[in-house]
C-alpha cells in the first residue's frame, strides 16, 4: 500500500481518533489506527471495542491496501512535520515508511488481519442536527454518574418521539433533562442508553463540524448505536439495563420560585464555595424578604457570605446544596436568567432557564444536603 495525503487533513482526522483509541490495553492492536486506502479516499478507523470511529480524507493513491500504526505515535509525529503532503508506503512486514520533504521515518505496524471489524450501520432511524445534539449533551453530560458500579447511570437516556428529542442523565444526587423539538422530525419512537464516552466524542465531532445545522444520521441495532456525520461515523455499544424512571423523580410542582441573574448567581457561588468543605462542597442557599443569601463556612479556614437582590415574599427557606452541582448547571445554560424553584429544606430544588425566548425544556433537579 502506498498513498499521499495532506498533513492538515491527516492531523484533523487523527485528532478525532485519539479519544477512542485504547490507551492502556491488554490487546496491543487496539492502540493502533487502521488505515485503508482505495480509490481517492483514505479511511481511518479506531476502536476500543466499546466505541469506534471511522473517518475518511482525500488521498492520491499509488497502490491500495490496509495497515495499522500506533495512533498516538503517528499523530505526535505527523503533527511536527512541515505543512504539505505526506507519503506513506507499507511493506510486507507491516512497517510503514513516512516521507515528507527531507524527513523520512519508519514506524512498526501490525497486520490488518487481527484488527477488529466494526459493525455495519443499519438504515437510519432519524436525523438530528449536530448542533442541537451537542447542545443537549453539554447540558446533561456533567450529571452522569462517575461510579462504574452503577453502570445504567454511566450514560444518558436518549428518547426519540414524533417531533422531539429528550436526553436525561442522573447520578442519583441530581438529574438533568433537556427536551427539544427536532426540526427534521423522527419517523420512529426510540429509546437507548448512550455511554458517557460516546457523548464526549459526539461533542468533539460537533466542535469540528463547519456547519452546525448539518444532519447526523442516527441508527441502532440490538447492541450498537450509530452516528454518521458526512464522512465520519461514530459507533457505540449500548449500555444495557434499565434507566431509572426519571419522570417519578421530577417534582410535580413547587411552592416558591425565584428568578436570578445567571452570571451574578454563578459568580457568587464560585466565591462562596472557596470556603466550602472540599469533599462535600456544601453551601447554604437562603431565600427571605427579597434577598437570596449564599453562605459557607469551614471552622479552620473561614467563612463567606453573599446576598443577591431578588423578588421573593415567601417565608424564610434555607437549603443546603453541593456548590459544584449548581455551578455545572449555571455554566451549561446559555440564558441570562434562571429560575430557582423550591419548597423547603428537605425537598429537591429545581433550576430552569428563565426569561423571554426559551423554546426548549431544560429541568435540573438537585437533592438537598443536610449541613
């Protein structure tokens, strides 16, 4: 196999493979990227058996074929080459010779025969604008559980209905739900558990997409989920098991609601939480007489309190929260105003975007803490 490819194109596609390639694998070939050249296209494939990505880039072909090279070593080296064309030539012993200008390097590869086959994508179930999908992921991914033992919470629940898409994530202490209209429509109703790593890779695909309104073809089979965006396809194993009945967790109503300036609220929490316990990150939020007060204290290092002017005439209510949970919502929501819904110190609080022009549903439910 011998081909020539643009350095800039190769670096861009190799960058996308890095999050998928297995770093500490007991199967050495999973550290490699599979290069397949035919016609005028070079296809690059990476997988860790849970997640796979296949990209393509234009190439000038001398002779077709396939081979595998260590993915990180290849990217680290090609990135340092001068801009221009890079020539690859694979020999029968699986070594690759890389030539660019006056640079010539040989890298030991491995046989393509032992590289795992990725499943074929079935017929698409729906089309989703990549910008919409990325916005939904960025509003939920932080609420996914990091505890591997709770594997059904290690991803988000993707729900397709007739004209809407819903994504839900929870770690048992908070729940993030976002529901948007899909302008492209959904021909079928569908539910699947999408792993966190796949969601993170979709964010990378979105950030690299020039057209944020470009459609992703979405498909699923018994074990896998497929996302095709142009010449790039992400394949993820489904998470198995049952996601919690999130609709039972969502509060049916709240006694009180307060509207806050998002940026002002976020900055106040960031400052006050400097004096919160490092493990629990506990702060107190108190609402009373047109004022919201945020307070934290550590006996050994000090205390901090900030107050914000709000419109509130109900009884004094003080609730303990993990500051990090509140901050992650406030950094993810784009609206200038947010609404804080609450009942009492024992009930979950809920944050939602507020103000004019909010054309989607975003509910963030946080359990209170005893402080």
